[in-house]
């Protein structure tokens, strides 16, 4: 860590992600002298390669705009690079290195042969027209296309990149490469190679994992009050599955504030979350405007200000602070499962772990999204399409397997489970052994 901090002093998110993993794996790493001899950690914390490029596009006023694009291919020991693209004004190399590093272990946990990667741009889709988003996506792919491929690097969506953006990106890729393989991007539309349940998969998988976590603790999700941050695809899927499992979603938040929903999120509200996301307004207040009296908006507040049993951060990294954790505990929350990547700040995690709040990290909880992307890749390679029941059954199995791995490596002498340690060790061991077996490359 000292060497990394000296080398990358400004990359706080990346250093935070690496420290969490190294602290978790220290004991098991030291039990394997072959890891030290092969310098596994020194190799694992550095990306295989980083591409950065200028993205120039023309807005609706005819003015030329310039952004920076990135693709970070982190580790391919267990398979081709796999990870999302994020379009957000805060995107920078530190953020993408942290996400790519996390993705390496997350993908290992899925049991599928996928390495870790991440990419994106500081392009801000908020307030942009569909035509502007299309032109940006085409310009972005113009620079990226020859670095990716169905057996090389398979991007997907992430924050700011949904089905609309994947469509524009894929269309440009096919035009440039003159290869119409549907497996070069995942999260595609159903008419051109997409997988049933992929839009819902991250949220659905998170709730399946939460179910297993609660069952291990002797609890049930039925009737529990849930607070969710964000209203994109991930939050939408999580809210939808929570309701199907008998829970009550009582809060949805956005950058402008929170909507409290005393009687629980209805199916109509859940579907309206997709409209809110597609509008590019990024305002949760729209939910209260659409459903007056049923959703009560409070500006400047977070979802964590609403009393709940279970908190599901679904928006952005480091979104849940120590103060938020303390507020949640005070309001009766006894479980927090990260659905966003590294959604909780380190001191918030420590607070949960030392104050009787069940906690599980994003790399385990949200792995259902990339797992279903892996299933989409399999369907594309076989030129087939599975039913919703088949995909859901496979997603169920994968999330159960991830939970079992966390329990295997994270069970403490008192019988409780440290899910952070369990997820990190399980993912690390798979990647480390693959690196050993492939030699020094």
C-alpha cells in the first residue's frame, strides 16, 4: 500500500478498493508462499493496460464538444475482459481503476470465465437529447472498437449507460468492424441478441443474495421495510424484486432529495422509475409529482433518513457515509447490502460491522448483473435464446453459489459471517491460482 500510495497519490477510490482487499486477504496470502514468490499481489493491483482517448462530437446547437474516454483492461487470468462503461461527469482514471479492480474479483465470484475491466467517459448525459447521446456514443465507439471483441473485451452498461446507449454503441461497432457478432456488448435489446432479465438482473440478484444472507441469520425478507438510493436500472430491478418477495420499499432517493413512500412502492411507481431515468432529468421529485400523496418528496435528504429495516445503496460509490450509517442504525435499520460498487465508505462499513448491522459488499451482492451478462454471452455464442425461467434459475444458482463462497471464507469462530472478508478471499483465491498456473506473463 505504501508503494501504491507513493505511485498514485491522487487516486483515492482506487487506493481505497485495493486496501480493503489486501486487508481481507492478508492472512490467507501469507499462508501461501508461492503467492509471494510469484508476486501475485504486485501484479494483481496493476491493470494489464489502460486506453485513454479524445472523444469529439457535435451537440444540437452545432457546437463541437470534447470529452475524454477510457477503457481499463484489468486482469484476464480467468477469461476475456468484462465490465461496464460509465458515462458521468466525475469519471476519471482512479474511479475506473477501482471499478476494474473490483470487477476482477466480482467476476471471479460468479463462477463464469470472465476477467475484469471497466471504462467510460466524463460525458454527462443529464439534459442531453437522444440525438446528442447517439452522436457521443458513436464518437466514443469510433475510438474504442478495435480494442474490444467477443473473445477479447466485452463492455456492458453502468451508470449513465443503459439499453439506449448500448444500442448506439453496438450499431457503431458493427458498422466499423463489419462484424455482426452480437456478443461484443452485453445489455442489448431483445430484438438483437439481448438476454431476457438482463435489465433486471443486478437488482434481482441483489435481492436473491439478500434473501440468503437473511436466511443465514435466521430472518426473512417478507414484510420488511426497505430504503433504496437511486432510480436507475439497478434500483428499479431491486425495488421490483423486493416487492415480489413481500417486502415494502418505503424510500427512493436521487441527487435532489428523497421520496418517502409510506404505503410502499407500487408496480406503477416502479415502472415510472424507468421513465424518470430515460428523461435525463435525474430528479427523484418527479415520482412525487406523478404520484401526489403516495410519494412525499423532501429536498436535500437521503434515503437513509427514512426509517427502514434494510438499506440498499444502489446509486454511486461512497454514497453512504458514517453519519448515514449512524442515522440508519438510529432509525432501526439492521441490514445493509451494497448494490452499488463500493457504495459505503470504509468507516460506515466498520460501524455496521461493530454495531450489529448485517453487511455485505457490492462485489458479492451486485454480481448478478455481470453474471447475467455472462449468460448473455453464452447465448450469443450459441446463437440461442433462453426463456425467462431458464435465465432466472441460473441467476438464482449463481447468487446462491456466491453466498456459499462468502460463508466458506468469511465464517468467524463465533459462527457469524464477515461477508467482506469472505467475498474478497473467495474472488482472490480463484484469480491468484489462475495467475500461478499461467506463468509470469
